[in-house]
C-alpha cells in the first residue's frame, strides 16, 4: 500500500483590480493561493471573494478555475508529496471548514498585518496564503518558517516543501491535464 500522497498548491494572478493592489505590496508574480488534492485541480479550495467584483464579500471558497475569473489567469502549480496521515488531516480540516463555511470570513484586516509585519489573528478568518499555510500547519507540516498569518505568496513559491510542476496560463494547464493520456497520468 502506497503511503505517499500528493497535494497541489495553485498560485494565480487573475489581473483584477484587487489582485493588482495586492501585487503592489507583495511584488510577487502570483498573488492568490489555493490548494487541491488532485493534479487536474477538480476541487480547488481557498479563501477569497465570493462575488468576483466585490473584494469585501469574502470567505471560504471552492473555486471554479474554469470560470470567467480565472479564464486568462497566469499560474504556477506546485506539488508536495506527503504521507497518507498528513493528507487525511488536510482533507478533514478543509472538509470541516467547508461544512461550516458560514462561520468563516475573509481576513482583510490580516492583509494589513502583512504590510506592517505584525500578526493579525482573527477567529475563523483567513486570507488565501494564510489558509494554505494553516492547512499545512494543521497537518503537522509547516510550509514556512513564520506564523501562517504572515505567509505571503512569495513564501509559498519559495518553500522548499513545494516542487514547481507548471508555470504559464491556467487554461493551458487545465487543457493539458484533460488531454493527457490516462496511462501517462498514472505514471506521473
């Protein structure tokens, strides 16, 4: 029985006004982070906007990466191989948040904490990179050498725990994944 599982961190730049404002601060190429449990990115989880045009309406989201918001997004897909126990803890943590998503909100105030390099922890509130870091932390595998509330897109992309699998247009990655021979996918 294979005790190793792979999870995926998706970093994106959708080019929206909110993303461009974040980019002014982070100077990172990609400013939104999500997590998935399969290379096809069928189910992608994050904290972000519930309504694409309203940055103030946010919380836990199961993202539609084939939708309009991500249509022309630039991305980087990273993988991380972990043991089955850590994988199951990650899944359970996300499932708990998803089942109680009405109790969770977007940590907009926490973004100011990053600017000031000051931890801003709010109960049941995350921004995207904080959420991804917290998922790793909850599984016993911290992804950065700092509190989750201070993790930036650059911290995720430079993490030794993650391996870059793809960089380019998200639509091309999705197309590549859906047209890959199933036998090739199994051996990858």
